[in-house]
């Protein structure tokens, strides 16, 4: 190491929003004030993944892990840790159960123990705005190899050996996409990166682009050389300004360094990458819709085949891969496909990044080998369900996926197993639900999303989705009938078979999955007019019982002034006016307000 | 109500040069609309009309594209745009309550703007900060892990 000490400050969107930049500037200032800036380097890196504990500051070489750091803590961190070599105990990460004293370093943290960081290896380690740091970590070695040492067929063979499958959702073997495009004759071909991360509850692509943008640029250039394309497009959500900013810097630096643009590394190969912004349409994650959007049109899908690999952007052969897929490729070329294939399961090789969120103690971005069990993810990495609540299910695959219940906690997670369980890998959202979450309500939430995001082109998706939503609304309002369930099953089957693209084909998945695993909850809503989780607002009533001492705390809290009663007398809730926000229940210290 | 005919309008120099740069690139429309919205904070009808003439794309087609994507705004938003994240993680952790509280505080509906033009309210799909759920953003500022009773204080900061 060039410096004696390193201070790594997380500069991902989540930490950035909690003043990471100010922390960075304060640390710089303090390093200079204490005259240790010559031997210590402060860096703003990509995401560490442990977003809930942010802003995070990590010290090297001793790997101290400081959490919830505030800008004003900079002085103490520098004076104590850097100058005096003493850890600042109050800021060190604490185990959630508090049984042990402060955890000292990253290796001791459960959240990281089972993780294997391949795609994220540079995230939280290098300064993403400095190409030299990427190069120092073997960056662009793979590109050099592809330009000078190995043939296009070798590249595709390595990808085949690696067993890499698309990380965007469907899991199509990457080497086959590349081979189709390579073998199609055309005067022009295109390389497209799908960074339109639309799945609500997944943010791995954003973190990769923010933390290690050059990995994606390098992989796209490799793809260009392999299939004979000279132009690449990164289609990224406009809602990710920081990722766009870092990509712009990375493209500029790569061009200046002769690693992108004309005559790359004097090999005679030309490749340019342009950033194109998405504009908030989930359907644009579908590849033909994405291409329509790139062409400046409404992002509506067209029937396949022909597949984009053969006839894509402006009718030319086009490779479309997702961000995480690309980010895997430099290491595969550098270290060989076999090293990638050493991790994972029979049909799903390598690692996968998941966004672990929802009702989980340690929420954040994790990277694990394929084949890990859900139990390991939820209880070991995730630290279990907070507030002593009971695990209910995990939703994978977002609005296109389904729920995995506790009986399948020990099933290995890979592409095929998740599909077998009635869910799917999707882009890697993993949303944990506890006993307070209603299966019907969550399903309605997803359907509302897919109805809103349906492009309206094909009838099964446009009308079927709206119908499904209508039934779910009826059921959560306490007006459902048993016939509704049958109708939902029928419509779901029709949508799966007849929709034009994956959005419509998978939109019924949350319904099919919850009808399978939580049919009893549907029945409770329909037959007993009750929401067992107490979530569906139309079906719950808040009532005040005899424990009420008339403290008036609830009266003051009620947003619609529907609670009345004299001081020190039992209060009453006007059910007609109540909006069922539950604030009164939360504020009551005497358990006098109950839901029924 | 019939809308009046749009008229050609003078564009800012920044927008003019952007259009000049992108004019001949294929598939430029979405990028130009992004730039328009960045400059004006929404896409005024007259500007859309002017862009249509400059790019040689019919106005109807431009409106087709504008209305397809959620990101493009046809109405002038308030000075501060408050966005409530309704991604799955935020929803499970009470994003809908934050939205209800903001509607109550500002006395406007979703996608509405306060009469004084100070605030607009919208719900967005996912900000990508799921570790901080539930959260809202006010302009560029992010407020994460937000309990409902803290919302009023945040709004007051921008009044």
C-alpha cells in the first residue's frame, strides 16, 4: 500500500443523501489540520452495501467499520483513530443483539461473513471517479487480452465455460446471445447496456454503476470487439443522477486513456459508448421496448422472434445485457470461465447480488454464491426479523415474482429453484415480510404497479391486469366472493399465455403464488371479512376499551379529530370519520386501543 | 376546453445548443425532452411545439412520447417537488402513511400543487435507497427512515 492509512467513505446514493460528501470534506480538512495527509488517503468509494447503517466510514489497514457517522465526527475519527491509533468505540458497528462489545472490523460482522464479493469487489474499495484505481485492481486487463491475445471465439468459449446467465431476470445464457450476434452478418451492430432498473426494491445496478463504472465500460467494449460492433449505448434511469454522473466521468477518463473511442490501445479497434436516459417506464426493461425507447419512440414491445441479437436497434443485430451481467465479464475473461464456474450450482454459476430489504434487521446490498439458502440470507446475513416478529415470506423477482414461504427457507437459491417454487430470480430484489404484512394487500400493491406500468399495447395485459386489480380491491375492501378467486385464476392463465411481453406474462405471478401459499388469507378476507394481518384498512376497526384512562394522548394525535371524550373519561372513536391510520394505537400507553 | 394553438417561442441558449448537438443523432427525441424538462422543470406546450419544428418531428408524436413516460411533466410543478417513494420496501414500511400525511399537511392530492406554487406532491416507484425505507425526497434532499410524525417538520423547513 502506498499510504499508511486509508479512510474509505461510502459515496453511494444512500450514504450520499446522509451527508457523506460533507464527511469526506471534513475528514480531508482534519487530515491536513493534523498534518497526517501525507501518509493517509481519504477516498470516496462506491456502496459498501450496508445501507441501513450509513453513512459508513471504513479504515484500512485495520478494517475498522464505523457506522452512522456524522460530519462532526470527522475530527474525533482523525485525531483518535489516525493520529493516536485508538478506535472510536462509540461509532463502531454494534451487533444487533448487543451481547458483545463493539465489533471491531469488517470480518467480524455477520452481514459480510457469508458474502462473496466478485461483482462488487471494487464497490466500497476504490474511488469510482479515478480510472487509475480501477486499473490498479487489474482493470482493463481483460480488454487488452481480448484485443491482442485471444479470438472472438475464445471469448465466447470462456463465457460458455463460465455458465454466466443474464442477471436481468430471465437468466438466458450470455454466451448464446453473443454468439447469435457475432454470427449475424451486418454492416453495423450495437452493444446495449440495460441500466433501466425498474423493479421496485432492487438497486444493485445503480450501486455497481456508482461504485465500479469502468467494469461495465470494459465489458461493453469487450462485447463490441467480440461481435464486431463499434457503438454502445447505456440506457439508464434518469432517476439515478449520481450513477449517470460517475458514468460520464468514467467514459471521459477511458477515452483520455485510450481505452475507449478510436483506435483503442492502438489496436485499430474503434468503440464508442453513449449514455441515453430512460424516462420512467418499467416496460422498458423488456428488451424490445428498451430498443424502441432508445430509438426515441414510445417504449412498447414488439413480438419476438426476431430477437434483438439478430434484429435489434434500428434493425441491426444488438446485444442487450444487464449491468450486473456486464460487471461479471471482465473477471471471467481475466481469470478464465472455469474460475467463475467454480462458484454456484450446477445450472446457475457464480454469485448474485441481492437487495435485501423490508422487514429485516440488516438491510442492504449483498452478494452471495448461487445455491446459498434463504435461511442463511435472512437469518445469518440479514440478522433475522426485527422487533421479535415472525417471518412470513420473501418476495423475489419483484412484481413478476412470487413469495417464498418459511417451509422453503432451506431450498438453495438459483435460477431454476426459484422458478420451481413459483417465483423467479428477477433482477435480485429480496423483500422480507413479517406477520404484519397481508399477502393479499402486497399482491394488490404489485398489481397496482403492473397495471400502472402496462404499456397498453396488448389486450391481455391491459385489460387482464386491470381486472385482476379490480378483484383484489374488492377482496381487500371486504366485498370479495369465492367466484372472484376463480375468475382471477382464469384471467391469470390467459395473461400468462397471451400477453405480448414478459410484463404481462408475469404480472399474475404474485396472485398465483399467494393463492398457492396463502389461500387461507384470501378466504379469511372473503368468508370472515377479516384481514388476519390487520393491514387492509377497510376491514379493520379501532376501538377503545375499558383500559382507557382518558389521558387524551390519542385525541391530540388523531389527524382527523374523530376521537372524543372528557378528560379522565373513557374515549370513543367515531368509526365513520376514522381513517384507520393507527396513530392512536401507537400513541396509547395503556393498550386501550385495539384493532379488530 | 379547447387548447389554444401553440406558438413558436425562443429557447434558452443552453437548449438551442443542445438541440443543435443532437439534431442529427438518431433517436434523439427522448434526450431532447429530458433537456427541455431540465431547463424548464416541465415541458411547456410552446416549447414542445418549437422543438417539433426544429427536429422535424410532428407535435402529435412528441406528445405521444411525452405522455408515455412518467418522468415527463406537462404541468408546471411547484417550487419544491416532494416525492414519496412507493417502492416495495418503502410501502411495507409505511410509505403510504407518509403520502397520506403529506396530502393532509399540504391539502393537495397526489400529483397536485399547492395554490401558492410552493409544493408539488408525487409518489415515485423506487428511489433505490431501500435500506433507508420509508423515505421521501424534497428536491435533491433525501429523508430516510422517516416516521410519520417527522414529516411536518421537514415540510416546514421549505415553507
